[in-house]
C-alpha cells in the first residue's frame, strides 16, 4: 500500500433514516441507499458496501439485489458487502448472485465474509447455532473452490454434494475480491491467511491498536504458509460534520439508544457520556470534523498497516441530511487529507 492508493469507503447496514423528524419507510430507505451510493461515487469514495441483517430497522436483507440497483446508477465505485453471513448462505447461490453483480457492474463486485455477530439468520433459514463454526468452515471451503476452480466436485455435511459442476455466469478468473471479516478471533485471522484472503477488522469498540497483534499474526501466517501479501482493512462507526461539536452531539443522540438496546440484549455496557467521549478520543468511534476524523484514520492506518478504511455511516433514525453530509465530507475532504497525512509520514520514515 502506498498513501495514494489507500482506499476509503462506506459501510451501510441499511438502517432506517429520518427526514425532518419523519421516519422513512423501508422502501424509502432502500431507495435512499441507492441515492447515497451515487453520492459516494460523486464525492470520490472508493467503495460502497452493504451488510446483511434480518431485524427491525434494517433493510439490507437482499444485498445482491440492492447492489445491482446501485450498479445501474454508478460507473466507478466498487460495490461490496460489509459482511455477508456465509454460515447461513448457500455458496452456490452466493456465487451466482455475485457473478451476476460483477458482470452487470463491469467488474466492481467484492465481498466480506463473516460468521455473523447477529444470529437472526440462523433460525430464519433453518440452521442451528450449535453448528456456527462448522457451517462457516465448510461453506468457505466450497465457496472458494467455486471461485478458483472451473468445475467442482464436492461433498459436505450441510448441503447436497456437487459432481463436476461448472456454474454460470462465470466470475472473472480467480473470482472476485473476497475478504474475511474478523471481530477479534485469532482463529479467524489464521483462516484468512490459510486461504490467502484479505483481512477486514471490525473495530466497533475499544482502541483500534489492540488489533496490532492480530495484524502481526496475519502477516506472519501468510509468510509461513507461502501465501502472497494481502491487504488489511478496518470497519468502524462514525459521523463527519462541519465541526467537532456538531458531529459529537449528533452522533450521541442516535448512538445512545442503539447501544442501550444492545446492552439489554447482549449484556454490553450501558452507554454513558464519559464512555462515548473516550471512544471518540482514543477508541473505535470516528466522529468529528474532517480534520479530526482524517487525523484519526491516518494514525490508525499507520499503526495497523491498513490499506483500506470503511466508515459505517448510518445508524438507526439518523437524519438523511446528516448521512449525506458525512458522505460528502468523507469523500471530498477526509479522504484527500488522509492520503496527504500518510504521504507526509512515509517521506519521513
């Protein structure tokens, strides 16, 4: 990675927005995401990614369909997922969906694969949580073989066997860029290295620098297994506004109820103003003016040797104007400033 090729993108979980105090419908939010992806491209951002969730307030349950709609109104920006729950997807169906997306977008499709931090998809699609780890391992092995081999014969424990199957439409040779999403498990880091796949760190709480050991382990495992060097990216939450004060107050208003609900559901800490400000100062929240956010991204990119940074910019009921302003400022002011800061640092090494 050189400073000029450092990528900055957006992640959306399809969270319902508001407009002048009115909560948008699910359909309006779907259409808003298409608009926001077009705005991301015109603002100069590199990647627009959409997640996969099956809970109230989220509209990202049919990610390939949504990304195909975005492909139709954009020309350059790369289109991906901010984690596809591979454990509850069929690798054959997933291959068909993303081979088609890659074709209609003229080679702009990519994926981040994960095991799922939210588990609603398991009962929805008839899977057992007890098979959480085994499902992901088996399906990743099949999906990568489908991408890397012309014809595949395969058998496993969770789906029917394949005999000399060649899927169509074909992906480009070798498949599309496929990242492994990691929330903290060293085993997941080693899995990504074993397959020679890029690593996407989901840093949603605490100091990003606590992942330095994971990055070291990843690069060491790549070398020891004879794999080529691969990029490392980071996914974190935040908002960019014209001033630090505006950003801090806006994000606090909408972040607090989301974290409070998560605390009740999963036993997380209850949100306090003190914890919130600490997460902005030295933790995983990238909230502030363009200069503040750019400096924090540049510092984190240096410490973790990142090639890419994705900002999750939507949170439940955040006004569409605040979402749009984040997109514009991230592309037009933050991204150029990050590359400038990284260039200055590299020339002094």
